[in-house]
C-alpha cells in the first residue's frame, strides 16, 4: 500500500500512506534576466516532482521565516508514470531579491520535509 485516500462528507480527506514514501525532487527557478530588469518584482517557481502521493503542504521561507504574502501553490497533477508534480510560486519585490536572502521552498509529505534554497548570489545571469 502506498496511499489510500477516503473522502468524508463535505470533502474532509483521510489519507493513509506507507512510512517509506519516497521524497519528492524540488527545484527553484527564478525570473529571467529580462524580467528582472523590466519589473519591480521577482517570481520564484518551486517545481515539486516525483511525488508518490497527490498532495503536499508547501511552505516558503525567507531567511528561515515562513512567508505567505505573494505565495500561490497549485494542485498536484498525476503524470504518466503515476507520480505527481506540482508548482508553488513566490513573488517578492526586486529590492528583497537584491538583499541576497536565503529563499527556501519546503514540501511536507507524510510528516517528512524536503527543501531546497536559492540566493541571488548563487545564480548566474
């Protein structure tokens, strides 16, 4: 058994998973150089791939502090290999990006956290 989902009443879900659910693969993409120079905002995209289950709690952190403003997380989509993928977006002011802060995307599945981070200084233009 990998995952069993039961829906009750008004959409309440009970999801039971094996303890050995494989962690997803996370990657963060940033705005292009052209977008960075023509906009006052920077959008980061956290791609969450190879999920064994069709859900994850996704959090963004700036220097270790959770942020919710400017965050949008989409629903998981099932792939041909029966794995799932989803994306989460963080939009921040360009001035925040220029501060070279540690920006982290976390995906929590079955009480296990997988994360990846990005900083402006680590990006090549």
